[in-house]
């Protein structure tokens, strides 16, 4: 992920509370536990400088997609506006 961030010249360091949606498209039809998927990508996003710490996530959504050759993972990160932030 760090390579992708550098290649795209992304200047990110997301702060505040965040939500993430992950779509995991496995390389084949073998059984996999979705809850085992998150550790490595979240650590990679932190290492790449996209976010400050994976502790920032208040919402995590993981979706199992259809198998695709080689496997693929889509990630969408967005800020969460808590009630007290909206009232300001």
C-alpha cells in the first residue's frame, strides 16, 4: 500500500474518527474468515501514512465479494461526524 500511496503522490494523514469499508474479493472459492482479513491492511495503511493509527476507526464494514483471479481488496475510508461535531 505504501507503494501505491507514493505512486499516486497522495498526501494523506487522516486524523479524527474514521469509518472503513473493505470489499475482499478472494483469489478462489476456499473458505476464509472475514475477521482475519483486516490486520495487515490496517497496519499497511498506517505504515503508508494514510492514517495516524488504526485505533481511529469507530466503524468497520467488511464485505466478501466474488472470487477474482489473484484476489483483490477495495478500501474506502471516510470521516465520521459525531453528534457533538455536527452541533458546532
